[in-house]
C-alpha cells in the first residue's frame, strides 16, 4: 500500500502540492498524467524517497512495487 498524508511540496515559492492525500491499495494500478511542470516527477521523487516533502508523509510498505521510467537517464 502507498499512502500520502497531507503532503506539501514547493519550489522557489511555487506550491506544487498543498495537503495532498491519497491511498493506493494492493493490486491497484495508477497512471499519473499532467502538463509539463505540474509536479509529476516531483511526486515520484517523493514516492521513491529521493526527496522529502516540506510537510506531511509518504508511507510505502515493503511489498509495494513502483515502476518509474525517468524522462532523462542518469
């Protein structure tokens, strides 16, 4: 299970998420779509624990698998 609780994240005075919350249960599949600059990559960085939210928490259990293909390779 993946849970976001009251997640807030901003960059350079631009708020990307404010008190965002969601739960994705076992067996569910979710696609994330949106325009450039909407915060999709930032959200994945939070889910993958590569970044931390300004407030709130991201909880991912040990059985949850996240598939992510970055726009640019490292």
